[in-house]
């Protein structure tokens, strides 16, 4: 797969690429992390694609309920 600086790669395609490249399991272990640092309604989802070559893992962190904002910045 050839990418250049002008190519937009969606997250699901990026994850599939790294999972395949590292020979990881195509089904992730899904873990909901605790929200101990924030007082809002956001939740952190962690998808762990394990059992890859040499113990390799691909991990995706997704913020559910978050907005497009910078941590510590203006919060609307």
C-alpha cells in the first residue's frame, strides 16, 4: 500500500493495515476504561488486537461522547 502526504487514511483502514502487517488477531478484545480523570460523559474504548508476530499488539483508543477539542483547552 503506497501512501503519500496527500492521502487520507480512515482509522478502520489504518487499523486493518497494522493488524495484517503484524499478523494480529482480526477480532479485538474490547475493554471500556474507567473515566477517572474527567467529569464529563466521555468514555474510553480500547480495542486490543493481540497474538501478533513476536507478541505484537495493535491497540486503538476511541473516545466515546467526546467532542473535537484539545485536552486542557477551551471546553465550549
